[in-house]
C-alpha cells in the first residue's frame, strides 16, 4: 500500500462507505460497482431450463449486437440483470475462480484491494447485458459491437488497466484449470460449468481472448459434451445443467473464433457436431457441401490453403457419418462414404471403418439376397468396403474388433442367422489355412513402387541417422576411456558422407558382374550370436549352410570387425582375431561374399537396402523368388532373403510407411538358430532357418474353397488371433 497520506485517507473512506452500504440502500444510494461487495448482492435460485442464448440480448434477426446500457446517470445507477445459471453451475465456477485468485501466474503483481475489487465483478450473479453472438456477421460489425460493449463495460465498472488484465487472466486461465486433471473437490462438478460462466463474463466485458484460449474453451466444451453423452446413456451423469447451455456456448465460441481468427477444420467439425446434436442434419449437410465445393475450387484454382486449415479431414465428415450410422440410413452412409473417399486429405482409420461396417451389418445391408432388391447392397458391398479398409488399415485393436462383432451379432439376434456365415476368432497355423473356412492366407509382397520407395527411404535414413550414430559411438568411447572420434566440421558434412557411402553400395549392387545375391547376412548379428565377442566360426557356419542350399550369400560387416583387433562388449575389452578367423575373412573376400561398411556408417541400413536392390546387371530381370516345394529343396520365399535375428526395434522407421515396413519384414526376414558347440567352435553345427512370417499380418480377403465368395481375415493387434468374417455369396 502506498504511503501517500491522501491515498490512505481515500482507502479508509472507501472501507467506511462499504461497511455502511447496506444501511443506506433503502434511501436509493448506490456505490460504483467495482466497490460493491458481492455478499451485498442478493442471490437467488434459478431454474435449470434456461438456454444460454436466452441469457444474451438479441435483435430480431439474431445477429451479433451490443445491448444499450441503462446507465444514464453519473452516479452509476445502472440496472444489472440477473445471470441465470443454476446453483451447481455457479458453485463450480466459484470454486474455479477461487483457485485463480491463489495462482501466482494469475495474480502476478495485482494487489489485494485490486483483487477484491475484481472479485466483486467475477463472483457477482448480476451483470451488464453481454454482447449477443447468435450467428456470423461481417467482420467490421462484429469488431464494432465488441468495441461498444467494451466501452460500456469500462464506463460502468471503471476498472484500472491492472485490474482489467487480472480479470482477463482469471477468465482465460480457468480454461487451463478445467482442462487438466482435477482434485477431489473439482472432480465433483462438470468441467464445462466454469467455462460457460466465464464465457458469459467475457461477453459482458466485450473482450475476446487469444486463439489458443479459444481452442481450450472449445476442447473442454466439445470433449466433455461427448463424455456426458456416454454418461447420460449409462445413467452415470452428474450434470445438472441442460445440454443446450453448453451447446449454445460452444456454438458462440466457434462463431467468434471464426470472426477473429478464421474457421479451420477443427471449428468446422465442432459446428457440424453441434448442428447434428440440435437435429439440424440438413443444415449440417449444406455446410459440409459448401466446404467440399470450396475445396474443389481451390484444387482447380491451385490455391494453397493456409496450413491446410480448411482441408477436409476425417473429423470433418465424422459427425454426419456417426449420425447416419446411428439411425442406420444405408443409402446416406454409402453416399457420404463415397464423398469421403473422393475428398483430398481425408484418410479413414480403423475405428471409422468399423463404425460403418458394423452399422450396415446391424441394419441388414450385407444379408445374402439383399442384392436382389438393390444391387448396391449384399455381401458384395461388404467385400467392396473391406477391400478399401485393407488398403488403409493394417490391423485392428481388440476394441475395434468388438465393434465389428457386435454389429454382426445384433443382426443375427433378430433371427437372420445364415447357416453359411462365419464371424469368429481363429488362429492361423504355419500352413496358412483358416481352421474355420479352409481359406489360405497369402504372403503379400511389396509392389515395384513400394520396393523403390523403401530403397530410397533407407538411403535417406542412413543420412539422417549418421550424426546420432556418431554421438553414440563417442559416448561409448568416453565410457570406455577411449578418445572421441573426430567428427566432420558440421552436421551436414557427416550426413553427406553417410549418404554417399550407402549410395556407393547401392550402385555397386546394380553394376557388379557375377551371379545376383540371393541372401544377405547381417554379419555382426550372426558373429555375436550367443556371445559377448565376435565369433567368425558362427558366421562361417551360416554362410556354408546357405551355399549348401544353393544360395549366393553376401555378408554385410562393419569395418570395425575386419581389423586384426578391436574393442567388443560393454567393458570395451580388446579382441584379437586368430589366424583361422582371419582366414575366414580372406575366404569371404576371395569368394566375393563380403561387403565392408565404411567406418562410422550404420551397417543395418546397408543390409536392409541390399534386400530391395534391383541388382540390375547381375539379375537381368530374373525373378529370384523360390516357390514352395522347390525341386532343388531351396528355402521358399522372396529373394534376397535377410539372415538376421534383429528385432528391428530401432528401424520401425519413422520415414517408412507402416505397410511397407511390415511387408518388407514378412517377405525378406529369415531368422536363424545355431547350435552351440561343445569343445571346438569350428566343429560342424546345425543351422536352422525359419521365416519371420509364413503369411502377411494384414487384412486380406482370400477365396473360400467352395467358391462362395471371399473370406476376410482381420489381424488383431498384440494377439495371434484373427477375426474371420465370411458372408456367402449366393449369386456369383
């Protein structure tokens, strides 16, 4: 508090006036609102049925307006209107505000008497009529209405700049408070309640927050509303406020956001969801159609959208799709499904597909014979949708599988079970055969474009990972008391060196003479197998086994392990190669069966790339794939195969498309097992090879043995089970 005598006199006088205010009210005397104690304002109980939009003044056309102030007196005889929120909602808001008054980040340098003055406004259930936000209007009118409301608010309350900033911080940070995990007291109230009251206060001030604060408000109102819908259905709801209050507030916030910052995909999705919740499906269709037209015009005009903000995404379409799936309108579902497929930037996920398929199944659109009444429906429709699903989705979570199963089970519960229909969990053995239907699953290969993309991506990954690999080497050297490896002057030079090295390897594979390589050996992985140091005896055993099978192997080995001596293990002890081990290296070089990866390059990318190399000159377009039951007894599968037990935990490649990575692993990786020696490590040992996969763990459809259409199998994530669905097609 200031030491100036006149300020102390002013504050003492102010306190005296407040103390005796209640005695003077009967004579018509009124204090300026910023000094009125909230406890002096009579509180009333209000009904729960008030809609949020009814709390704001409006014109006949429902536009954004500011309400005329009734303050015609210099003595602040302004009539404040009641703020109609139910007591539970107001209590939730009060609890949240009391938390704001305690937070250092909110309070900052605000003094106690300033906080007291601000709390009279924030905690009062009476206030000025706020700006009304009912529908979008032109920007200038909106900004003018905001300015007029802000002027009226300031004239009435006369807050200082410091006080005004404190109030806005309280109303903004309450969003963060409600969005985060809450304590026991806060958990008892609906997190939307403090937001709708805070929004009312912001409108009363004629002040709009920054975009990120808008986003927080929208996040709470939209997400909590979805949670509440679930609670309402299960009977666990604790909310006492009608949903229209939240819906109105959310729609107003979205409208204001659009006026100030422009619409984006997120706000449009909220608008659509809100319209559908209110029953305005036709309006939602019109809004979505206008967005589709705008997107098409942008494409034709080659207009780049700002950060793709208005691009049509899955979330944009979902509110309508969820509505049609809920009511079981098959034609509307399919019409919207086709529009979504054609919309650039819209990618289906597993949950969206499951919702669509389950709804169509539940309402009987996949029934055999349904195509007689309408060619668009029946088992072929199921095949068509799931074929698209197989292109977009790799596997399903148990929760998604449950949605699919429930859709078909509900259909069956109505007495429409077809004898030759299967919806069951199955386990597929190494013979690739479904035990329920007899359908055989396939090993799906990379196509030429995917193969080239994997090849090019591996080269790029070798470049990007080079600096990180160098850092790991230096950390290991430092831990072992070794000098750090000198790096290039800059990161770009290190990356370029790694890219050049793997590019040279790729070119060498394409231009070399001789027979094409049919198996690539992860040299370090095999040499370390079962030991903490390098055993060239193990490597020789695997290579000789491959040669004996008719393969032409290539060992990919880091340069470190072809030196006479090198450090190995976590302790960094030296290993010196024996004459026999050096002899194995000589043999591999003479037979052209080894490639030494340059120093400070990660060898993994080299043997991975070798498996997708065209080997143009040596291969001459020859298909190297070995069929099942090969006449020469060779190991069946694609070539080159990769001999490694590497689990690929470090290579699930951010840059590689998951489907490509999975197909590459399934088709090329072959695991090995090498018997341990008893006395002499160079003695003959059994080497066993086993493919990583006999069939691809992807959604796939395969013919039923009886010719009754395709059987579809859906892999379940983190499980060996599959969901098998077969709907017999009676007309083929």
